[in-house]
């Protein structure tokens, strides 16, 4: 059994999709980021970066194993269960290149763009433009990589799972995919997978239906090291 610490966001979907694709049993543990659950001492022991998703794997010898950061979780699960990753050294090298590309480029660009679109509409025009351009650039990288193939690597893998959620919400982020036909086709191809649909629906009852309150904004934004060191 896996304890899955989760809140319904694109970052969370990356792991919920993998859990569904592998058909694993998991215990969903909601971490309400607007309420500050991510700063509770018991969660920080699992995810010291106070971010989701995170897992605790109980199906191991000895003490349960905790894993934080979506890329690390996907890599851990893929290797443990021998699914959605090429087992050869060269295949793993290529997989890691694209995992690190996502967590170092696409993810931060899309995440920051999402912040300005959803939480600061009309403000910080330069910042919004800066991340919109970076998101667009990453779409161009994917467009080239997907030329002549159905998935980012030759076969469907954890790289598709980690990249896809931020492409699913391209339109709400203000980015049409008309100029990126390979990306658009790949987005739809992945979206049709039943496990992907189930993964996106995990915890949908917790999705935000209204803008954050002033108190939630204090918890969600403008964090410094003090918020974790004092807990």
C-alpha cells in the first residue's frame, strides 16, 4: 500500500496518473495547501520542501520509504515496478534528461505563468509575459521532440506523465496549441488513456471553486524560510 499525499493540481496529477496506470493500491491523503497542511511537522518529515505530491511506500522490507518531488516519485515507481521506463542504461539516461527538463524548464515556466494568470490577473505585466514566453518556448521544444513519433520518448513513459498535465491546461493559461500540431495531437492521445482520465479525477472534490481568501493567500504566497524553520 502507498500513502499518497496529494492536492488536485497539475503537479499532483503527474503521480496520480502513474498510480492509476500501474493499477497500484494507494491511500489518498489530501493536503490542503490553502489551509497550510503542507507545513505540518508530520508532512515536512515526508516532504521537506513542503510541496506535493509525496508518497510513503509501505510495500518494502523494513521501514516504509518516503519519496518527495514528482520526478523522483515517478522514477522510483517506474524502476520498482518495471513499467513506463526503458531499463537499459541508455534508455534511462534519455528518460532522466527529459524528466530533468520538465522539472527544470517546463514545470517552473508553466507554474509561474499559472500563478500570474490565476492569482494576479492584470498585475505584473512583465512577469506574466516572461513566463508566457518561456511556456511557449517549452512548447516549441516538445513540438520538435514529437516530430514523427507518438510520445516524447519512443514509447509512452513517465516522461509523458510528467509533462502532460501542464499541457492539458494550455488554454486556461492563454496558450493555444494551433502552432504546435504535434503537441496538440500528443495531448489528445494521452488524454484518451483511461488511467490518465482516472488520475486527473483523483480528489476532484477538493478542487478550488473560488479565488483564495486573504488568509489563504498569506499561506500560499510570499513564503520565506522562516515559515518552515519555526514549525
